[in-house]
């Protein structure tokens, strides 16, 4: 009886340890993809976009863009194509847009040829979701 309880406690302990371990690993994986995403953003998007609120350049501010409807940033003259697209930016729509903006939104005025690597698109999206994380 005692042995059984001991065994159970041991298994519970192990379970908690494994659980914590995977949370920590997940945290590291997220942090590094955000960092990768920032590097890609700085190289390929920052010439036209800022992630600061209200800072529009050649492109609109991308602050908080994840989860928002397309073409809703105040003070930016969006194309009719994007305005009428009725898209909501999430992982799927952002990934399609970044792969080939003209394919998803024909007539968009974002002059960007596209990011062919799905992994890099995921990393940029992770960064857009959370530009404050390091
Ligand atoms: C040469 C300038 C330029 C580059 C480079 C560029 N963009 Fe854009 N982006 C724009 C413009 C202009 C628009 C507005 C498009 C429209 O109105 O059709 C836009 C729109 C967007 C939108 C939609 C915003 C909204 O509020 O609906 C997202 C998201 C976006 N860009 C992400 C990116 C990302 C991520 C990169 C880099 C991988 C990037 N862009 C590179 C100019 C650029």
C-alpha cells in the first residue's frame, strides 16, 4: 500500500517536472521565432512599416495588426483592393498575403514580391503578434 502511494507521488512529481520542462521549451521556441521574425522584419518590411502605433510610412503601422480587419489603420490611404477585401488578419490570411500579396489581394498597393519560406512567414507573423517580446 505504502509503495503504491509512493509510486503515485513519484509519478505525479515526474509528470509535473515534464510538464514544466515542455512549457519552458515552448517559451524558448517562441522567443527565438520572434527574434528571427524581427530580423526578417527589419530587413524586409521596416523600410515601409513600423510596429509602433500611429506611425505610418510608405505602408501603414503594423501595430496590433494581428486579429484586426484589413485596412483599418487611421490616417493611411489604403488601396480599394485591400479596403474591399474584408480580410481579417490571422495566421492563415497573413501567411497567404506575405507569400504573394497580389495573389491574395489583386490590386493591393503593397509593392512586395513575397516571402516564399513558410517558416520565415511564421516567424514574421510571430513577431507581428508580439513585437515587444525579445
Ligand atoms: C515597399 C514597401 C513595403 C514593403 C517592403 C512591405 N510592405 Fe506591407 N504594405 C505596404 C503598403 C503600401 C501597404 C498598403 C497596401 C494597400 O493599401 O493595398 C501594406 C500593407 C500591409 C499589410 C496590411 C495592413 C492592414 O492594416 O491591413 C500588412 C499586414 C503588411 N503590409 C505586412 C508587411 C510585412 C510583414 C512586410 C515584410 C515581410 C511588408 N509588409 C513589406 C508597403 C510595404
